[in-house]
C-alpha cells in the first residue's frame, strides 16, 4: 500500500513534496489530518516524504496543535 501511494505522489505535478503539502478541506494538509486523528504511521510516512510540519490551516493551527487538541502526544 505505501509503495503504491509513494509512486502516485512521485508522479504528481510538482513531485512528492508538492502533492503532500497540498491543501484540502478547511485549508488543511494531509499531515494535519493525520495528526488530528493520531495516525502515527501516516504521520511518520508523510514526514519521511517531506511534509511541511510548519504549515498552518485556516485557523492558524499547525499539525502539532491539532495533535495536541486531539489528545494525542
């Protein structure tokens, strides 16, 4: 599964980093969604692939904030 996801990201316009840091609902990134849900394996994969942990959503929150608000450490 991870290999297929990585291959898909590598083929995306702008490459892996651009695809990973793309924003979607509520101006959130995939890393922010993974952090808010406490998805540790997904978080690690996204960071390993170059996800930007300093990006903020529409409320000015970074992935770390969302993780804390979700009760995840």
